[in-house]
C-alpha cells in the first residue's frame, strides 16, 4: 500500500510539473528553431534572436520597458521602504486601515485596477503615456515591496537599535549605520520583485499607455494576435531568463544574513 501511494504521488507530481513547465520548455526549444513554419523543427539556429536585434520597433519597446521598470522599481522601493518602516516603528491613527488597503490593492483583480486608474487619469486630464504608466506600475508594485521589507523588519531584534541609541548614536546615525544595513537585503529584494512585476505587466499597461510610449509586453501581445511568430518565442525566452534571474537574486538577498 505504501509503495503504491509513493508511486501514485510521484506520478501526480510529474503530471503537475509537465502541465506547468511543458509549454515553457516548448517555447524555449522552438526559439532556436530554424524553421518559421509553425512548430515544425527545422534545425538549431539563432536566426530569430538576430531578427530581434534587427527590429528597431522591438528594440525601442524593450528599452522603454527596461526604463519604465527601473524607474518604477526605484520609486516604489523608496516609498515602500519608508512605508514599511513607518508601520513597524510608529503608531498613528488609521494605521490598520492603511495596512488593510495595501492588501486590498494586492488582491484586487488587475482588470479592476486598470479600469480604475484609467478613469482617474481621464478625470484628471492626464495624457496617457510614460507618466501614467509609471504611476500605475508604482501603484500595483507598492504592496509587494511593503510586505517584503515589513517581513524583515518584523524579525528585527529591537535591542540592537536600542543599544546604538544607548551608545550615543543619533536617530539619523542609527538608521544609517545600523538599521539600513540590516534591512538592505530585503530592500534590494523588493526592488528586484518590483522590477520583474513591472517588466512583464500587460493588463494594467494596456489601459494606461499611449501611442507614443509602447512597451515590450504590449508589442508582443500585438504580434501574437495573428499567430505565434518565431520571434515571439525568442522574446519570451529572453523575458523568462530575466524573470528567473530577478527571482534568483531576490531569493538570495532575502536569505542573506548580516
């Protein structure tokens, strides 16, 4: 009975992993396919990666995406780090409400958030483009950064901070020399997470972008409307590698101990 259960559990896990990762594996393999006729294998080739570099529209969209992800992740990390620090160190009126709103924002469907942001921008008379994209990406990335930094602050030994104050350190000196080095891995992990979330967003970006600032995920979406082109497999593979690197770096930073 025990052997049968182990065999069944292994088979079940194998099927789950196949369902999850088989499509990704197919995309990666066929990104090196020399043939451009559907999913017929025509030999190993780097042709489609070369085609990407020779496509100015895709290159421009990629730079737009990287710029947007970098700026939004940096601003989000600054705001999220200070917010997490405020939640951890200070008690103020409405604190529990603000914390709950962050979870509501994180749990809200993307389509609801996208429509809400679009309505707000139209009401305020904003021209859709880089600024509206930046505000939108900061909005949906903020809860993840706050939670990441808060998890590190919750495990912080407060006696370390009290000891620095007892030794004569000012508030600013204590934050600069003691607090920041301790929470820096979590802050960097939050930045990487925000960068990755911003880089591959489609739903929210579709609603709040303008024709003058096109980003790579939307460019890919427009390419696959009439069928999956070979270049799309190459783009997907590159984005997969970037996402995996970001995930790996964030996990390493979270596990890092001072």
